[in-house]
C-alpha cells in the first residue's frame, strides 16, 4: 500500500512540474497587467526626447502588439486630437477587444484596430486598452508630449 501511495504521489509531483514548465512564465498582476510584457517608448516632441516604460495588459490585442514589437521597433508619427490624446497609424491591424472605458493619463489604447493612442487626459468610448505608461503623472506626460506632433518609437524592453 505504501508503494502505491508513493507511486501516486510521484506521478502527481511529476505532472505538476511538467505543467508549470509548460507555461510561458508571464505573470499577471492584480491589475490585469502582464508583468513580463514591458515595452519602452521613446518620445520626440517639441519639448525634447524622453524615454518611457509601459506595462501591457492581459488581452489578445496587447499580446499581438508585443509580438509585433518583438520583430522590431515600431515608429508612429502621432498628432494631437481633442486636447487629450496623441494618435497615429500603426500600419497594420491588431485584434480588437473593445469595451466601454474611461481613459486616464498614460493609457495606451488601440483605436479601430489600427491606430495607437497615448492619452494624457480622460475620454470615454469603446476602446481596446493595450497598456499603461509606468510612473508618470498627468502633468509630466503633458510636458513630455508637448503641444504639437510627436514621434513615438515603441520597442520591447531588453
């Protein structure tokens, strides 16, 4: 009987280890963010150059964006819209996960599946949230983004 119990416990231990090793290792935070999916954003605006980091959220859109960035950095020319966001064409379509949300400063949004938006103020609409810029206040973000057009270079954190 002891051999049978020992055998069963060994099988359970091995199967648990195999399942753990089969995962991607991406950890989800309590905010729905993927802690291993960090990106950098280099912003060039009328106020100079700034390097920002962002954490992507847990959805298929953010995963597709991350996979796109793994192939190489993506440069987006962004224009101001409505005095609350900078928006520009991605040049490709990503899967959409639109939900009614109210944006906050620092939100990175996929709009209509093919445009990337960085919010520096609030807006409510059906959007797909991709991520959030880390550790920057609304005032700091407004200064970084400046008053006119910006160039944003998105890349995977190394």
